[in-house]
């Protein structure tokens, strides 16, 4: 029973992630300066941490936040690389990258 509720919680978590990055596209990203890019990623992480659906999963949001903040510079580079490689035609490329990092920050015992 606990396993099925945990799986449901993870689904909620992953479904709620697009809200943090849905408005961000390569066109906007490439116009930002370095400090603005860092601030944008921090806002995305903050949005994830404040999301009530995420908080109700039982996952330690503080732990996920710390993990994502520790990887923020790599996320920034991945965003830059994706947009530089011409992936801007894919509207959800930055969202997918953000979700990938969020997934890697979920403790293994919750997966």
C-alpha cells in the first residue's frame, strides 16, 4: 500500500514540474545575462519547493532543493547547450532538462 501511494506521489511530483518552467523557452533564455540565468533557475527551484502537490508526496523538499541548487550550474550549462544546438524548436526542451534534474534529486528510496 505504501509503495502505491509513493508511486502516486512521484507521479504528482513529475506532473507538477512543468509549472516551474512552462513559460521558459530558448528564445527568452538566450537573451538573459549570466546573473539573470542563475536567478531564473533559482526561481524554478523555488517554485518546485513551494508547490503544495510536491510537499504532499512525503519527499523531503529541502533535500531536493539542496540537491538541485548544487546542480544549478550544470543545469544552466545544459540549458545553454540545448538552446545553442538548435533545440529551440522543441518548446519543452528546458522543461525536460529541469525534470531530469529534479528526478535525479529524488532520494532513491522514494523511487
